[in-house]
C-alpha cells in the first residue's frame, strides 16, 4: 500500500524531529520545512496528502500571513498547529479553509486521530473524482453510438486522442455525427471545463467571417461602435470547432494558418497582437484533398488541421447500427416525454430498409416525427404509414435558389437571410438556440426574423 505523505512546516527543529519521527512510526512518509519558503520548495517534488503548518513562521511571525499562505497548498487539507490556543485565530483558520486547529503541547493520540480523518476524507474524495472521470470517459466515448466495426474504431480513437492536444480533422457525409465526435473529444479532454466554441464556416457570410473569428476594435469599420471580442478569444483555453472548414474562403485560410502556426492574431482594425491557446478540431463533408488539387483549399492549412483524421461512414454503410441508434433515441424521447415508447419489430425493419441520405440526423428526425403521433406509445407500421403513405421517407431538396441578380438590394438581402436561416436550422436540426449562435443572433432576434419571413 502506498504511504500517505505529510509535509510538516515548523520553525522549531526539535519539534520537527520529534513529530516527524512519531508520524513516520505511524507509517506516514514525512518531509519537514523550517519556513514557508522551504515549504514551497518542498512541494515541488513532494506531492503531500496533508500539511501540518505552524501558525507563527519566520520571517514575519505573523499568524495572519501564515493563514493567507494556505492557498499555496493547492487544496490539500491543512492542520494548523500553534503554541497559543487563541479562539479567534482558530475560527479565522477554519474560515480560510483549514481542516483543524491544534494547540501545543500536542497530544500524539489526538494528532493521530485528526491526521487519519483528514487523509481518509481526502483519499475518498480523490477516488470518487477518479471514478466520476472514468464514468464520464466511458459515457462520453459511448456518445458515438453503434456496434459496427466503424463505430467501435471511432470510439477507440476518441478515447486515445481526447486527453491530448493533437489537432483532429473529422470527415464524412453530413448527418453522420461529426459534431458529436468533436464535442466528445472536448468533453473528455483536460480542456473540458473551458469553452467549446463552434464556428460553421459556411453559415457566416465571407465578409463577416473575419470579424466574427478575430473580433474588431472600435472604429474598425462603419458601425463598429465598440470593441468586440471574437470567437477565437472566446475559445481561449478551450476547443475551437471549425465546422465545414472546406467552405472557408481562401483569404481567411491564410489568416487561420497564422493562428495555427503561431497562436496569435490581430483583431480587425487593431494593432495589439492577441495570444490564444486553443485546441482546433475541424470537420467537413467535402473532399479536401480534391479541393487542394483544384486550388480551392490551401495545402499547408490542410496539413495543419489534419493531425489525426477520423472518418465517419454513411448510415447505409453501417445499417447494423440502426437498431442501436433507434434504441438510444427512444431512451432520450422517453426521458423528455415521460411516457413509454416502444418500436414493433416491423417498424424497426422499416427503419432499417430506408436509404437515409441524411444519415443519422434524418433517422433521428423521422423517429421523433413518428413518435409524436403515436398516442399509445407502441410505434407500429400504422403510425409510420400515417406520415409516410408511400412507405418511403420523403426527400428534402438540399439546395435553396440563389437571389435574382437583378433584384433590389433589399430583396437580395432578404433572400440571403432566408437562405442562411434555413441552412442554420437544418444543420442544427431546428434547434433555434444553436441556429441563433451559428448566425451570430440572439434567440429572440432569430425568432423575429423567422416570423417576419414566414418560415
């Protein structure tokens, strides 16, 4: 069994010698320090489980200065020891986070009890956190659902590369879970508590993309009435997800290359260089190698973002995953609707026989539609035929007509806004909050535009 480590900080050599000898006899590994400076140096190579800290330490011998130093012990339990049993000091110590307060002369048996309780609690908390992290890791990797060899390979890759900072390029058809993979990589990384900023490179007009990513300073252009922080700055310390990076304009590709190479950028109209630390995960359904060959995507940027390539497959290539996906979606629907939902065998077979060009996203939307009209909670072919009389899922056109070049500016702006809103709603599965984020609008602002255009 690993010995628990105790750091004993006291300016009296005799006390340090006697106390450390006694604690070592209790099977603790002890290191001593005669001042706060020595304690700081000792902590560098000694991962203490507990700190015994004398209240009156040189050079100031000021109890309040000693108490303030507790923050330097990184959350480890601190037991204050002192030659003066001062009630106010004891209360102050506890209020600042001390585990306990013991007055000299110290009863060895009492010290043993207090030390044992403090270390036991700390050990249990550490083990609990490890179990939680392990559970989150297993659950997070399972976010990419499926029994197929392709799904298993992707989950294995996620588990291996999530804890690193390697750049990842997720490729594959639309609707196959590229954003799910990217979000899972973030959630299982050491950056999990930092921001995950998603940028849809095709949903933001070319002329706005630079200011959205880099931000701008007051007066940079007409309408820039105050400084605005860009998405890169918001992602600092966390993960930047560049969705559909294949649609990024060439001019922006040059500027993004600098960010990836040097970790620096200038806001639009600004002269002060910004430094950021982000992990970049990119996704695209385009063939970037072909785009590089055609000169529509920079080769140097391609190799910068590639890092590890995770490639997803269309649902048609892994039909064995359909029943598993249906079960996962049903579980989520049961939790939301608080009612029993079951699929008949014939219904499962029907879902397996469809082409699903929209892949997992289309499968999920179709199931939710059928479940919404199923009053009894048992989904049968009768329910499916109500929505799909022809026994096939209707296909949705993927292209929206471009505005007439002869139209007025207002008409072209209206047509562009409608196209961008429809695209954002499609890519976010009609999630208005996420669509608003993609478009750089407030949720209420998006709703007003949807009502204005009758969408």
